[in-house]
């Protein structure tokens, strides 16, 4: 169970970090570019993140569901 706990924390933590870095750092920098450069850079980011993020979201969901299922009878859970 410890390996699952660590895997869930790392997967979700990296996902949150990636989303935070896009919204806090990348988007403000892209907004300073001229319109054509901004469109090109946004397209490149969208291509790269568009390939990996759906799988990352799905993996995070599956890990959270597995964690929830395995801990449903743990002390402190309502049931």
C-alpha cells in the first residue's frame, strides 16, 4: 500500500505542478509575445501537452480510484 500511496502522491503532485506552471509561468510569458509568435508557441505547447495530458489525467483517476477502493474499510472512513 505504501508504494500505491507514493505513486498517487507523485502522479497527482506532478499533474498539479504542470497545470500550475502553465497557468502561472507559461501563459503570462506567452501573452507578452506578438500575436504570430504567441500563436506558434501556443500551438507547440498544445501539441506537446495534448498528447500526454489525457493519459496523465486517466492514470491519475485510475490511481485515485484504486486508492479509494483499497482503503474503503480503513479506520477513519465513513461507512
